[in-house]
């Protein structure tokens, strides 16, 4: 499972190419003409949301977070 603070259209592409089964990213909002509004839809993926995703995904698999491998590249990945 890929969980990123980046945008979901990038996480979808990266997840597909790298073989992830699921992905989570922030959702950029667009107007009716398809123009980016410069706004991000809720929920915003932050350090707490990433932790919640990890806990939910491991629960689905019937394992604990100690049974998982996580990789982060920034301070918001520490939790």
C-alpha cells in the first residue's frame, strides 16, 4: 500500500507501475472546466492520516504494524 502526501494522480501511476495493491494520496480539486483550483480535498494526508492508513491496512490483513515493513522519506513519516 502506497500512502503519500503527494497527489493521488501521481500515487495511482506510481502504485500501478511498482505493483502496489492500493494507494492513498491527496486529492487536488478542479473546477467544472477541469482547471486546478489550487485546493486540496479532505482528508489531507498528514502524519496522522498515514499512521491511520497503516493501522487500517494491517488490520485488514489480520497482522500488526510490527509485522509490516514501512519506508518513509521525511519527518511526517515518523509516526
